[in-house]
């Protein structure tokens, strides 16, 4: 189409110029007079005389009109042509007793800022002027003698535009100014402050209307804390959507999952005050009620004892008492969302003044759990391992106003999956979503995804007063929750379509693994012991007995986590690079570089797997991962420049040699210190070489241990197939398990060999080459076999303590961990299917509940019509969910049957 259009550009240009002239008839079609005026807003560009064009625009006072001067058209106003807008009467009906104080009003419309002559109704019992404006769908700028107004259409347009694009009020208003006059000669009156005030009032009134306050006899004054919230349809709410006949063993399906987190981008300057800029919502929505929160801080902020940190030195803990900086009223916000659907929770957001202190974060969590909370709750928090320790002691100090109706043993605190690797090994085992029972595949990272959208408003809300900031964010979060409501049918359907095949895959893997291990009496006994051990560990929260973790190897080996801890505790590089504004230590840079290198290889492997028959979704996922990886690589390179300044010139040279072509993310060379040595580009600081040496040693050890485990598993599966795997069903299951095992083994072998090559390059400048060949032989396919099948044991089984791994204890240790993890995966995906199915049922119950509420709110007049319309909307949403999910029960039954047959 573009090439075809390019051939007609001159025609388009001629038509644009044709419109500038006096086109069409020069005679008014209505009366035969000279048509000196035309409307540029009407779709046909009507031309008419003065009286006819005024008559035609009685109901369209904001159209743009131009007057023919004899040579060209110039802008004029309908007001100047004699148009007067009658308020208080139906269209076309003149008021018999117009009010003598008719006046000029400036109205902000979506087409610009207009000056309009208004005639108010002066009849007996005529409503106030501002009411007359509201009934004309103009929002008055003041209550008494309004001189300014804004049309409902403009307010709706700006509100929705700000939701979707995060456009600021400043940008929108000045766009309207330029639409009115783009020459700077006829600038309209400056109504920016009026615009801001009207927008706030509009947001608040619409919020009250949408939550039924206009249908309540007590009106806005009867609104209580949390009344104006768009609730999650799928989360359990007692008395709303929980099955009253739930069996005791299925009560875990009604657990509430919430996530707590802080956001330090949403800071606010110290401008205005609550007195000059009061909050209209007063805790009705997502921010807590400020006066109660202030009393809480006054009682407890200074008196709370400092708590010892037993985990890594997390920023959230380290910076907990740090203020936002000079001139800042708040350093950020803390908030709670539902962890599975990302809905902002009622009365859950607090302003932070001194970082992520518990006294602040506690208030948001406990306040939102005070209402409509089921018996059990799972709380996800990135520093949950520390936060939960004295939580109930702090609750006792806070008193009954912050004590939810929950028992301590019914509250489980976990750490989000992405944040968990930054914790010590003990926390990674105790607070893992992957290992915790009855949580499905919840990742706990919901707040991070929500903050990404909120951060787009940070530049606007930063400059606002306290009331404006809270009201604006409440409005945006309400819309975000509503958008999740209208998309929840599609979202849950997509999730369950993805989950059912995954459940089948992991359940089959576990069954095949169990059959393989349990083929002998000794193996069956092992399975029994492992099952008892893992079930006892899963019950640890309801018992005071210390239970050993079956996921932890009993044989101590060198790991990346251990090296990372050792380097962090060393502390010699903690101040290196601080002068450049980089807070990432050099050792952390090396660790991140090795991890990013692994991600590149993972993505390259997955991209190669895509064949000519791959789906659009599969290709899109690879492209999305590539985009995320590119951003990660570029961020890592920014840190690398601080510690290796010469790298800038080297990268410039590489880019010139590449001809400026953009590399795919997995081919972007990180130029680790070992790579720079290999290419003889430069010699890095010896500290960087030592850091990479330690990290590569751990990488090699972990990869080698992984190869050992995969060989053990591969051997057992192969032996089981040889003995028992006759038949299509058994052969297919074992074939899939063997293929997965061999693919993982090859990847681990490649990881080991890459680490080995890097060690050899680093050994020369570090003078560690002696004996390296004996310690790190090259791993070949012949080596990656079970020692039991060969007369002479390959070196892999006698290297770095591997001889002990071949003992009965070592063999069982490796198999136990693999089996426990396979069991955990199968259980999590099975739980996810059940949770999603129950969430769908809760969505239907929530819609039914909302339909009943709006139907009961129906009263005579407009309030009745609005209530019935809202009930109809909920009914349509419910029916759409039922239609979208009509095959879900069948899918679940078929998937479960396939997994069992």
C-alpha cells in the first residue's frame, strides 16, 4: 500500500491545498445567502451563511468555524457569530425566563479550549448553575458562579488515555492549547490549574459512582475504608466466592496468595501539604488511610527494636533506615498485590519515608489482611526470610487494630523465585515456592510486574502534592485491576491450556523415574524412605521437630553459591568502583558475567531447536527472551567498563570490523577476562583474573556433578527399559525420559569444557598451570558413561570426590535429589491445574455475587438504571467466562487420564 500511495502523493497534496480554498457552492443551501462561513469539524465541511451555521451548531458549540475573507479562510468563533448555549432546558427549547447573569464561559473540550456565551435557566425551581452545567455534561470548574468547565467527553478521553499511555495532565492540556491556536497569537486563557482540579474531582466522582456510592442512601459520606476497590475475581473471599461445602482436605484450594514489595522509584518531592492538597479518597481504595497510618508511625516507628540479619546483606535491609534524600517527602511506596493475578489489594499501599522499614511494610500487609481474608495465607516477600521471624511479636505490639484473624501456623512466608538465588543456601531451601507444597507454580514476583507499569507515572506523581499523588495512583490502580477483570477469562484459559500438558509431562517423568528406581526390592525400599523423608519435610511447619531436607546433598561439593558467599565475605572488592557510581562489586560482575554466558548458550540451544514447523508463539517467546537477554548483556557491559576501561576501545574496534551489523543476543561477546587473555587483547587486573578463576572452578565442579547425576539416571532408565520396557507405552515413556536426560547431560558436558578452557587461560598469568591437566581433563562422550559398564572407571568417577559418589550412599544421594525434584515438579504442576480450576469457579461465583449486589442497589430514577446496567455488564462477563471455559473440565479429565494410562 505504501508504494501505491507514493505514486499518488501529488494528488493528496493537491487535495490538501484544494481544501484551503473556497471549494463547493458559494451559496448557503438553507437560505440562498452567500456562504461565507464553513465548519472544519463537520465531516462534510459545510458552508453556510452566518445565521444558518449558528442554527446548525446549537448542539455543537465546540466546532471550529472559519470565515472567508475574500482571499483565504481565517479562524473565528461561534460565539462571535451569535451562538448562545441555553442550559437548563432540552435542546431547541428557549427559556421563558433566562437568568440575567448570563455570561461567557471558557470550556475545555477535546477539540480545544473554547469561549462560549451561556444562558442559564431562571425559571422557578431551576437548579443551581453548576447543576445546569452538569446536566449538559459539562463539569464546572467551581460550585458558585462557574466561569470555566470541561466536557465529560474530554474528561473520559484524558482519563482513559492516561491509563493506557501514562500521558501527563501537562502534556494533554498543552496539546489542547495547541489545537486551539498553534500560532501563539490567539492563545486561550491559561486554565491548567483548573484542568488539574477538575480532573481530580472527576476521578473521585467516577470512583464513587462505579462502586455504588450513589446508590447508597448514605452517599459519599458513608464510604468506608476499602469500599472503592476493584477486587480480584479469582482470589478467595469469605462470603463471596468460597465454596461453603469445601471438604477439609481440599481447604488448601482456598489459600490466599499475596506479595509484598517496595518501590523506590515512586518517590515524591516535598511539595504542598495534606492541608493544602487533601486526599479525596481517604483510604477508600488502595492507599491506606493517612491519619490512622500517621498514628501508627507515631506510636511505633521509633520504639521498634532493630532486628539482626541472618541472611545476605540485602539492600532492602541495609537501606531500611535511609531517607529518600534532600527535598523528598517520601522515598518510595510499599504495596501488596495478590500473588497469582497481580490485583492491587485494598488498603495495602503505604508511603515510605525511611526506606523499607518493617513498621511501614507491616502496616500495608496487616491492614489488607484485616478484611475478607480466608483461613490460610501465603505471603511472598523478597526479604521474607528475615521479615517473618518476629512478625507475630510485632503484631502483639501493634495491638488489635492490626491483628488479622489468622493463626501463625496458617501463615506461610516465602521468597519470590527470581529473588531467591540472592539468599543463603538455607533460605533457598526453606522459602522456595518450588519446594513448598500446595502453592502450584506461583512465582511470587507479581509486584515487580505491577511496578513496571506504575513506574511510568513516576515522573508525574513525583511533582504532585500528597493528595493529588494518592488520588491519581488510586485511579490508575483501579483501572489496572479492572483491565485484569475483563481479561481474566482469557488469562486463566491460556494458563490452563499451558498447564495441562506440563502436568502430563512432569507426572509421566516422575512415574517413569519411580518405576526405574523401584525395579528391585532395594530400590522400592529406597523409594519408600525417600517418600517418607520428603513428606516429613513438607510437614515441618506444623511440627517443632527439626527434619532433614531431602533436597540437600549429603556430600559436600564446591558450588557457585559457596564461591559467591566466600567472595562476598572476603569484602576486598566492595569499594572498588564506587567512585564511578557503580555499586556492583567486581566479584559480582564476574559471577553475573558467567551466568549471562550460560543464558546466552541456553537461548542459542533453544533457537536451534526451532524447526521450520515451529509455531508463531514458540518463535515469539525466543525473540522476547533474546530482547531481555540483550538488555541484560548491555547492562553488564556498562558495569564491565568501570573495571576494565580499555574495553571501550576494544568493543569499538569489534563493531567496526562487524560493519555495524547488530549481533543476535547469544552471539554478543562478553569479553570475560579469560577471553581477553585468549585473544591477547589486554591483561586485566589480577583481581578480576582471580575472581573468574574461583567462579570457573565452581562452575566446572557443578557441571561435573550434574553430569554424574545424569549418567546415574540414564543408566538406571536404560537398564529398566532393557528389562521391563517392552511395549509401546513403557517404551515411549522411557524414550522421552532418556532423551531429556541425554540432552541435559550434553549441555552440562559443554558447560564443564568451557569452564575448563577458561581455567587453562587464566592459569598462565596466575601461575597455577602446574597439575591443572590432571585436575581438569577434557570431558569427552566416552568419559560420560557409567563406570559400571566399563572395566576401567572413567576419570569422571574418580575426580574430585567422585569415588565417594559411586558408593551406595553417593548413588542414593544423587538419585534421591533427582527423584525429589522430579516429584516436586510433578506435584507443583498438578496443584496448578487444581488451583486454576478452582479459580475459574471463584470467578463465576464473584460475578454472581456482583450481579446480586448491583441488582439490590437498583432504585427509581437514574440510580436504578445505572445499577441494572452494571448488573447486566457483570452478567455478560460471567457468561463470557462460562463460554470460554466450557471445555476446561474435559481437558483436565483427558490430561489426567493420559498421565495415568
